[in-house]
């Protein structure tokens, strides 16, 4: 190779290296800008949506909860990515409060509740935490309703504390493992290291863009009710909550696998309710199969309803709660 060609190749390589450095610098700058933007939005969301209830600290975890009404205790457990305001905007809390002492938690990592990162927050771990919190609130037994991922926590409570859970209401739950390609994508922000970068930079922005389509899919075939406008979207899009949501997505199939043979062990009345046209979870593979395996269960299919059955079929869900209560053994 001649000296001229060597000089030309050296200059070209130098230019290529400079281009790579510039591209890397621009990428890092864009990620830092996105992270700062997301932190700012998260801080504003928390300022605009201050805690509406009280706090209780159990095993070093600070949980936010609200309490309404009086009577028999009724515990409501929200789904993945959600928070107290889901039940509040549905009207279910106000509907139940005249007859029940309604207690609703922001589950760990959602709303204003903490989520310690040194714990794998399986349904079993959350069941233990919530049961201890309820004992601190002088609750010795309760009817427990869980929606979607919250139904898995409710089941775990029923299996682990059968004398505490007087009755179960399971709404739109996922009970048996299936092939779910969407779970891989939703779990990405839970991956250590890479997930932290995604969760603080790209995930909130992508989730914000996808929000209308995602919400429409959850409610379909029903329309999204006007009352759902009260749900604080920006709270759900905070990096911390997206990380918690991703962690629960990653656990969804393994937890269903772990519980798949244990449902007949449930001894309390179980009322299962689901939208007939749920686009997220197949009602035949999940709710109907669960009903066939629990002898004392009852199944209610809500027509023209999707995954958010508590939002669009609130009265039917309230009837299911009363059904569980009327079938439950008397409190000791």
C-alpha cells in the first residue's frame, strides 16, 4: 500500500471514529434529556395527585390506603399498573360503603405506596404484607376482591389465610399459564440495569403515546366511561410505577404456573366475574376453567364487557360482593 493510500485510509478511519463518538454523545444526551423530562412529569403528577388516604408501615414498607363506610370489612385489590383511583372512579367504593367497611390499598409500587427493590413482590409476598396491614387496622377477617393481577393476590390470601378470608370475589383474573408474547415486551423495564435505563427514559414516553390504544383495548367492547377521566394517567406513567408494573408482568405466567393445581384448596365462597368479551384474558381458558375446579364457586359472565368489568359492570360486581358475603360463614 502506498503512503498516499495509507494516509487516505487513516483519515477515513478517523472520520468514522469521530462520527461514532458524535452519535454516541447525541444518544446519551437524548437519554439524559428524556430522563430529566420524565422525572419532572413524575414530580408534577405527585404534586397534582396528593395522597387521599392514610399511610401504614408494615415490615418497612409504607402503604397508602383509603377507608370508607362501616360494617363488614371489604378489601379491594387493584390490577397491574393501577391504583386506588381505579376503584374510586368506577363508583364501586361509594356503592359498597353503605354496607361495608371498605379498605382499598395502593399495592406496593403503585399510587403512593412504596415497593422495596430487595423483595420479589409475588402474590404470596403481597398477600402476607396486606394481611399484616389489615391486622394493624384491627381487621380480623374480610371479604377480599381482586381485579386482574389483584385477583392473584386475593387467591394467595385465600390459600395462605383461609380463616381470615371469609369470601373471595375474583374479577378478570389470570389463573392458568398460557403463551403470552406480550408479557416479554411489558416486562422489559424490570430487567436489572437495562430496565432501569428503559424505565427512566423511553418507557414513559412510549407508554404515553400508546395510552389511548391500551385503554381502549382494556375496556373493549365497551366504551371508556367519562368517569375514568378522573384516573390519574400521569401517576401510572411514572418510571417507578412502570418498573413495578413490569415486575408484575414478568411474574404473571410463573405465578399462574405455581397456583395452577391449588385452586381446589380454597375453602371459602368464591364468586368469579368476568367480561364475556375480555380482549386481554380468555374467559374460557381462565375464569370458566377456574369455576370448574372450585366446587363452591359461582361464575358470572358480564355481557358486552371487557377486562375492566368493575368499571363497566359495577353493579354486577357489587352483586357479586353481596353474594360472597351472604354465602360466607359468620364472623367469629
